[in-house]
C-alpha cells in the first residue's frame, strides 16, 4: 500500500462510533456528531465555501451541505462528496429563484428610503424580515433534502413549521444565527472560523433542531437513504 492509498484510507475511515446510531435527539445528538465527525465538518465547510464562489451557487451549496448534515443527524453516517454533489445539482434553478425571493425582500425593504428618497425608518423592519426569512430557510433547506415533494409544497411546509414551532425558530435565531452574527461582527478576526467551521457548525445546529419537528409533523417513518413522503 503506497502513501497516497494509506492517506485516503485514513481520511475516509469511520469516526469513533460512526457505525452506530447517534443519540435520539437534542444536545446529546449534536455533541455526538460534533465529536465523531469534527474533521468532516471542517472539510464540509471548505467544500461549501469553494462551491459558493460563483455566488449564484450559494443555495445549491447550502442544500448540498444540509443533505450531508441531515444524514449525519438522522443516520450517523454519510458519503460526504456523493451526498453533497447529488443535492447540489437537484432543482438548481428553482431553488435559486426561491432563495433569491426570500433573500431579496428584506434587502428591498432596507433600500426603500433610498429608492423613494424619504427618511422612512426601516432598520427595525429590515431586521425583523431578515430574521423571519432566515428562520424559514432554516426549515426549507432540510425539507428540500429529505422530502420528495414539490418545491411549492416544501416552501409551504417551511412557513408552517416556522410558525408552529416558534420556540424552535427562536432557538435557531439565537444559536445558529448567533454564530453568523458573531463572525460578522468580529471579522476579520473571525476569518479562520469562517474558513474552517462556522458555516457547517451553524448548519449542524439547525439540522439537529429542525429534525424533530420535521419527523413529528411531516414524515411517516425515518428513512435510511432515500427521501421520505409526507402525510
């Protein structure tokens, strides 16, 4: 066995406990995945950033990263590149348009004073809409990766879950949203975190939080690999 073969065997070997199921839910599940797959999270973060470089690929990259993390959350295992690439190229244009609509609305609100040359205070409204948009997307991307339904149905489900599970939505804003806000406020000091783990870490938080309500409200049974039907 040459050095390159040994390197790839070491890189792709299962982590400790990887063949077993993760703890059922909550903080224990998150801690298990973080400990067992830490270096996968770093590689996934780098992969996500690389595929985001064209900008228009951001939602596809987010979907790819989310599929990997949802598999880790639900099954405790993943095939990082295969899972990422499969989801990256799924419904690329439709997801891009949906993401643009959800992202652009808060931006338009923030730009209203400039567009109409008035001094309308929109900062609070912009922050509120941005928070709502972010929370909806936190449900939408996991739904895209595990439910085999139409794009429109997944968007409706994301809106409904965001409202029904408002406590979890608030928890997402505080935890995962807090990671992004921290990195933004302390940039460029936070640049190493952004490069190495902040995106995959925050998205893992989201996947662990939203997995339970998705299973409770929408999924008949936990899938092994394929996407699940809805009730």
